[in-house]
C-alpha cells in the first residue's frame, strides 16, 4: 500500500502543470459552395482548422505562405488543413478548387494569441448547392472528436484573389452581367498564343462606366491535360526614369495592383480543349505617366509568377456612346 502511494505521488510530481485559463471558444460551420462569394475563417495560433469539401480537392492556393500554413494530402483528398504561423494578427486569402471545377475563396483571419473572446472555426464543412446551410450566427461549438490523421502534405502556391458578387434573383442584369453574357456568346474568339505559356487568351469588349472599366476576356486550354487558372488582376506597370550616378542605369520598373470591384469567371479548372469566359470591373486611375501601361493579368494556379500580361487601352470607349451615335445616324 505504501509503495502504491509513493508511486502515485511520484507520478503526480513528474506530470506537467498547466495554468487554468478561459477555454478557447470553437465552432463548426456548414456553408454552401458559391464561387462568387468569399467566406471568412477565424483562426488562432496553436490551433489547426479543418476544411472539408464534398469532393476531391485538386488545387490549394495560399496568398501568404509566410503568415499561414495550408496542407492537403492525396491520402485525404477532401480535407484541407490551415493554421496561422505567427502569433500576431494577420490576414490572407485561400483558394480551393475541386475535381468538378468548383472553387471556394476564403479570407483567412488570424485573430492573434491575445483574442480569447473571438470564436475559432475548428471545422468548415462545405456542401454543394441546395444542401443544408448553417449560418455563423447559429454555429454550434466544435465537437471533441478528432479529424482523420494526416499523411504527407504538399506546399501551397501564392496567389491573389479578388471578390466576386452575384446579383439577387429577379433583379435586372447589370452592365457587368450583360458584358459577361455577351462574351459567353462569342463562338470563335480570336485566340492569342504566348511564348512559354500554356494558355491562350482573347480580349472582348472594353468599356468605361464613369471612372470604372469593364473588360471581357476568354481563356483557352490547348494542351492535353487539365489546367487551373486564378481570378484576374489589373496592374499599372511602367518605367520611371530617375537621376542617378554615372555608370548606373537610370530606370526603375514599377507595378501597382489596382482595386478590382467585381468579376465573373465561368470556370477555374479547364480540361483539355476547354474554354473559360470572364469579365472584370476595376477602378481606373485618373491619370498615368507616359511610360506606364494598363495591363490585364491572367495566370495559371501553378505558375502565378509567370502571368500573361495583356495591354488595355487607358481611355476605352464610354458605355452608351455607340448607341448615341447610332441614333444620330438614323435620325432623319
């Protein structure tokens, strides 16, 4: 009996002592896949969150690998694991694509180690359209059961994702929707090949609405394998001449990303011989230098550092000008 008591005391002394503190609130969220919406995920250092897709995941694109970690294993094709790397608050984006071509865009929010009142999204369960949807306001606490064990995971790729919105049903189509529908009706776009690139592109209508510009485009996959593409970006790029010392080059290259208001993209996964149509709405700057160019940036998910850059007119036709001129011509 005495030996048993001594053994229990020794075991208690060797166990680590944890300070009692407030429990971290967690929740499980069920969402419906909608490629035109961005979902927020609240994360916390030292906690790992699980994203469960309804079908096999084919691509995971992470915006800031230095701030977050995203893992996906072929052994668990429907799971993606994400967690913050640093203890300070940070934000990034995550794009997940599935085998059928569906994709979800997420905003990763690291609330930091000193934010105990903010619930952590332990499990995000995605359902296909028409399935049950549980809002975050009614999200339930996270269960105590553990997710499946992970095998080896591959690295994530950096990219940028812009927000896309869908107009409510029953409302008249916007100018953006009309441009998108017109681009989808183009039977034979004039495809442009790019040296060293796998995708081919075609630019459709470019129109200006007040100080915003709408650009329609199409992407074609001429290869014999499937390709993943990322949402469009707009950049203002050019060369600035500066006064420097002799024997030094006097030119600096600059490239600024412009804010995108909205966009449409018919698919992010292109099978062999497939085509995707898109349209993007962005705020055009009021002025630029003579050496600067306005560019549409399109890229594959596995080659975001080698995008296709298509030059756009800085002063495109204003929407409605063509209709006015046509009425003036027809006027007796």
